[in-house]
């Protein structure tokens, strides 16, 4: 009895010790993955400032250009289902390195493309690499971290925010030389990421899913993510994220095209989305944990989603006002940063499954929304008017908030699970 009782006390003591440790007190392997994640997420933002230039140079319509994000996200969504199988067989480190190689190769080939449709297909290959990297990176950071799940996720969101914010700035600079520059830039940066992970990340034997010794680590199955989605909380967060991503990618892709039509060049677009990404990174680290602690995960998420929807509706009304669009894009970064950290933390605690499996199942659903949204936004502008994509994107975000509220009783446990870590 005494030995049994001491286990919860030991776990609680470990949790308290993890909470006292700074988020930045991490092993060198964690920092290698974080740095590689920054570079990987630069790839998303690098392309954003050059969308108008790609449309002009390759004689493509706005809806054609949005397919660069649709193919990327569609392949990511499907590939998320196999990341667990791959990483359980070849290890997290080799899964990350394989993803990096895919990104580097397809980005370089994209830089050599001469047609919009060739570029669309190559972006799909880029998405495959990104799926292998992103799904595994979060699990690797959580596994190697000594600061607990919440702080590990915040650190990952910092990498996401920095990558997304610096990416447009670099993309704008390289894109001002040639629209091909950002593609070759990504390829070069991923070579650097490959070298860093090869040297600094621990070998496969030292890695295992959090809380599970490597000696008993089991091989994943293609059915694992689908089994994980049987848990209502995880499924609910995934569906909400798919709906919310309609707004996210309307902002990221369509707003860039609107600003391009309003006269912003690659440099200026880079600076606008730099501001957006910095707001996203800042709130991910400094605001989201405070909101979660004071108001709880679900109420905080709902408020942030509604505030984000409000920025999209404002853009729908003042679509031709350059200053309003710029201010709303940057402001939206604050709400997106808060929501990203809140929902990612919740997903890690939503179901009693391994974290890589939970991440894969959730990401499969959310990237379905990310695949449909960019192309739908471009088509809505063609079918109706330039205001309609923002209206529809905002409506989907409101539906996401309402969907979470309807399922409140199935989601309350995520805060209890977080406090136990």
C-alpha cells in the first residue's frame, strides 16, 4: 500500500518540478528540432508574398494560384494518416530527416517549374514532406522535453510563429529578385535543417513517445488515427479546426492576393505578414497560457475564434481599403496565436492515445479544411464579388465556435488532464 501510494505523490512531485523549470531549459535535441521547425514553417510564409507575382508570371488566375495551398494541404491531410506508421518503424529522427529531404527536393523542383499546374503538383510533394516533419516534430519535442506537455507545445508554437513570421519577410526579399527565389531559399534552408538534426538529435534508441519506454514501443497501424477519432473530444477538436481553417487560409492566401491587387509589392506583403506572424508568435507564448489558466481552454478558444471571425467580417466590408485590410491581418495574428496554442494543447490531452497518433488524427481533419478553403476563396471571388470569401471564411469560424460550445460537456476534461501533467 505504501509503495502504491507513493507513485501518485512521485508523479505529482515530477509535475510540480516540470512546472517550475523554464520553458527554455531544454536538451540540445529539442533545440535542434525547434530550429528545424522554424525553417520548415518558413516554407509556408515564404510563398505568400509572391502569390500575385506567380499569377502574373505564369499567366494564372487567382483561383489557380490558390491551388498551391490546396494541393499542399490536401496531401498533408492524407499523409498525416501514415506518419505514425512511418515513425514507429524508422524512428522519429529518420522520419523528420525524410520529411526534410522531400521538402528540399520538391521546393527546388518548384523553383525550376515553368507552369502553374506543374507547380501545383510539386507543392503536393512539398506537402508530403511537411506532413512527415510537422506531425513528428511536435511529438519529438514533447518526448524529449523535460518541462511538461504544455510548455513543450508552447515552444513548438513559438517555432511555428517565428517560421511563419520570418518566412514572408525572407520571401518578400527573395521574391523581389525572382518569384523562383523563395523556392530555392526553402531548399537551401532545409539542407541546413537536415545537417542540424543529423548532428544534434539523439539516436532512435533514445526516443520514445512521452511516458512510454523505447523498449516497449509498438509499431503503428494505418487504423490508429481512425480509432483515435472514435473519441468524441479528439474528433470534436479536429472538426472545429477544419472549420476554423477556412478562415485561417482565407486570411493567409486570399488576403495576400487582395493586398497584391491593391498595389502592395513583394517587399510590402512580406512586412505585413511579418507583423501578422510576430503577433501570432507573441500571443502563443505570453497570452495563451494565461488565458487557459484564468478562463479555461474552451471559453478562451471560443472567444478567440469569435474575435478572429470579427476581423474577417471587417475585411469583408472594407475589402478595397488597403489600410483596413493590413490592420486586420496583423490583428488577426493575435487571435490565431492564442487559438493555435489552446487547441494544440487540448488535442494532446483530448483522448487516451499516444500523442503522435492524436496529432495525426487531428491534423488529418484540420488540413481538409485547409485544402478546400484557399481554392473556395478564389472561386467565391470569381463567382460573386471580392467581399464574399471573407464573409464565408468568417461564417465558418463562427460555426467552429458554436460547434465547440455544443460539445462543451465532452471537452471539459482537457483542463483537468493538463493540470495533471
